[in-house]
C-alpha cells in the first residue's frame, strides 16, 4: 500500500503532507527508492547507493518531522551527480583517473540540502568530467533512457535525469556547463533548471569550465525545482564568484504572477537544418497555445546562432585544459602501474586515466591557448562571447522570456553519434547560448513524439530573475 502511494507522488508538497500526517514514513521512502534502484540497475544511473546511511538519517529526519522541527526538504530523497563532493564518500566524475578518491569535504550545495533535512541516497553516473551530450563517455558505461532503453539519456547529467525519470530518487542535483542539466532533462521528460551563473556556489564541484559551470536541480515538477533552488542558492564565502544578490523565496512565486507576458522565440532555431520536424511542430504548437492564453509571442533574429557552439567549445576546452592539469597521478586517484619515474607517471597516468573525449578536449584547449593561436582562437572566442551576451541581454530588455527547443533532436540510439564529435557538439546548439551569456534557463517537458520519446522546451529568463522564470514555466507546464 505504501509503495503504491509513493509511486503516485510527482510533487513534493503532497508527499511532505503525508509524511506529517503519518501516512508514510521517511524510512518507507528510502526503502522504496533503494528497492527501485536495485530493480533498475541495468539503467546504469547509480554508481553507488548509501542505503545504510540513508536509513539511519531517515530515522533522524522522521523524529524532526514528528517534533515539528523539520527543514524545507525533510523527506526528499536526492541523488548527486558524480562530480559533487560529499565528505567521506567516493567521487570520480565518472573517470578512471579519480579511481578510489574519497571526498575530504562536502560541496556547499550538499551542506545546504542536508541542513534542510534532505536525504542523499547515492551518486549518479555522468559523462566523464561532465564532458559529453549522451552519457556515453563515462568510464562506467552509458546510462539508458527509461522511455526507451536503446536510446541515450542525454548528458552530461544522464544519470541524474534518468534517476528522476525512472523514480529511483525524488530529485537530483547536477551541474550544467553548456546544457548538461537541460538536455538530458528534455531527453527524459523531466524538469531541468540551470540558474544564473554565480547564483549557486561551485565550491566542492569538480571544475570543467569555471566561467560556465553551475549547479541546479532535476525534478518532476517546476515547484520542486523552485524549492531546491531556494535552498542551494546564495553567496558562499568559499566561492569568490558566487553572487551577493539576495535569494528570494522562489517557491512563493509559483501561481502568484498571472500577468500576460511578452515572449520572444528565436527564428533561427526553428529554421535550423538539424532541427527534427516533430520538435519544430511541437514548439510551434506551444507558441500558438501561449498566444491563445493571451501572451504576446514574437519572432526575433539571433544572427550569432551559427557561432555559439564554436565559441563555447573553444572557451570551455581552454578552461578544461587548465582545470584538469591537477589530475597527474601523483596527488590522488589513478597512478599507472607502468610508471618508472616522475615524467612517466605524469604521461602514463593521464594517458591511461582519461577517456578519449576528455583527452580530445584537453588537447584542443591547450592548442587554442598556445603561442601563435591564442589570438586566432581564444581571444576571438572571448569577443564573440561578449557579442552573444550583449545580444541576449538586448532581447531580454524588450521581452520577458526567450523560448527555443531544448534540443535539435529527441534522444538518439546508444552508439549512433558517439564516433562523430562534431555531431555530438552540435547537440548543444540551443542550450549553450544561455550558458555563454550566464542567463538562467529551464527545460520543461513538452509531450512526446510519435515514437513515444520525450521532448522538451527551453525558456531563458533575465539574469537573477529565476522566480519569474519558474512562475512562467509553471504556466507552460499547465498548458
């Protein structure tokens, strides 16, 4: 009976109400999710579960609920992407080179959700060092899409999306550099939110590209995304890039703003050669529904669309080549058994420890930063990033939101695209714009295609206006 009740929860409010009423217990929830994880190990979403620890914590949280002292997330069972530190637990960024590494401190986002009585149930598979768009670069193998197990989950946060999609945990925390939350959320039919850059602390999160990376939630509903963001957002003394902008009660925005909005859709995204016809039709249908609801929806031109992917990959690989220099086989993680001296330790450990895609991006990043090529590539990409940011800001001066497809295609077959890096990189064409501009963006489910695969629609909002973005996203979710 408890199992059937838990299966029906797609929103945290009724679940928490039933916990307070004693209809279910936190221990019931932990047992339910751990059982589902065991029954769905073939999806490869979880790399490790913390069952004993979660059950012990469930007793503590239950007592707080009974005493009326529980936090905002009491009873929420959360999975962590394998690049977020949790003290005393393994973290590998799904890479061989961090084999055996155990986190010596917890990320700020982890401390904040624990302070509000969330329960962390395990760590989730991802593309190696968050570099990928299909979760096929993981050292531990690909994650399978619960909607169709022959399809990819999306990346890099594929495990985080599938875990929520398949009801293996209630919500998950992931990172988004150029679409790593939004793209798998679209492929899996769940909600994925990338906050404004600097809105959430990056302390304790393995760095891929430091001027892009941002932590955000993957959930079943917009309300739950708002609640989690409310907990994890805010300034952090451990992260000098985190913003001092006040954190509003995002969950209180939902349902409060019923005014009609002025919305832009980027013409070039709907006329892109690589856009799946069913996705185009889906977005156009959503636009017509918004108009029918009384919103103003107008086309705008974004002449830089053809440059966003190149700009993104030049800049992120440059930052990655610097950030990943610390993984040398000396300090921690994998060390090649074939090493004979210091130089061979560096060379062999990195050659054997990193996967092909990570090595490709390190080499590309080193190349664009090298003497003779810095001005030709990196410097130009920085200028292009500024033009893209200014253009996005200019659009959002006249409009409340920008709408685009989240992805150009639905989830594709496992193994179908992984051998062609260019095709894989172009999977990010609609998500990297918000990342380059540092703007908040969310992907929400937008039905399925004829084959039954989930589709997503992306909404981009104004900087630090996540409350408005979430409120509007709820309106679209209802439509």
